[in-house]
C-alpha cells in the first residue's frame, strides 16, 4: 500500500474518531435500533460522544505534550502512550456515566461506550508491556458492534450494509498500519481481537439482560 494512502487511512480512522463514526451510524442510519431519545434530540448523544472520546482526549494529549511529558502527539513509541491512554480511559468512562440515563436514553447507548472504555483500559494495561495496535482495537470494536446489530435486525437491515463497510475499513486500516511499519502483524491482530472480544462481550450481555 502507498505510504501516503496508509497515512491518510490512519488519520481518518484514528481510534479516537471511531466512536463518533459508530454513534452517527447507530443514531442516524439504523432505523429502529435506538428508540430513545427521539431523532431530533440525538445530537445530544453524538455531541457527548464527540466531546468525551475525541475532544477531551485530544486536548489532554496536547496538554501532556505542552508539559513535556510526551515528545510527540503521534505517540509512536510505546512509552509515550501510557498517560494519553489513561486519560482516554477516564474520559470514555465518563461518557458512559453521562449516557447512563435510563429514563432518557436507551441502554444500548451507554453500553457501547462502556465497552469502548473497557477496551481502552485493557489497551492501556497491555501497552505497559507491549505495543498493541490501538487502531486495531478501534476498528475491531466498531465492526463487532455492527455485527451484533445486524444479527439482531436481520440480514435485510441497513446494519448489514454498514457492517460490510466497516469490515472493509478494518481491513484497510490493518493494511495501512502494517504498510507504515507502525506495528507487527501480531500487534495488529491482537488489537483487532481485543476490540472484537470486548464489544461482543458487552453486546451479548446487553441482549441477555
């Protein structure tokens, strides 16, 4: 894969962007998956996700760079990722708490981000010893959630089309990370497995409840 294309894919499908993409699809593209809040009020959900999973972690990483605690916002070295991943874990967990409003929001909306928070926390723990692919975790988790939603909605639902799209994105992102030599194949596949495993665990738990 061309290095410029690989870099573009890595940026466009950055792990901090994947929650926003997934919530946009769930809230606005999959009819009947979310009942509450009603469509005109779903901007609150998407705005909360964008704030806590993109804006705040990005600002936190920028602050760490300004304070000299990391020497690059690209976080290419494993040792650089500890504090940013910890901050992201706290921020993702805060989003799950904010969205846990059973009288106002469907439980699915909180469960998805809670699962992502656990995935980020596990990524943080693994990163203390080994550089697992956060890109793999992000695309793996999003794809797994769409797989669950397509199974629940049926093969004729729009969720199946989005699942195919996200699966292609996952393949492209994996290829991009390998083309850039950002990770070994083991690190990329481990990231995918972690993201998929946590999402499936939370998703199946939601359906059982």
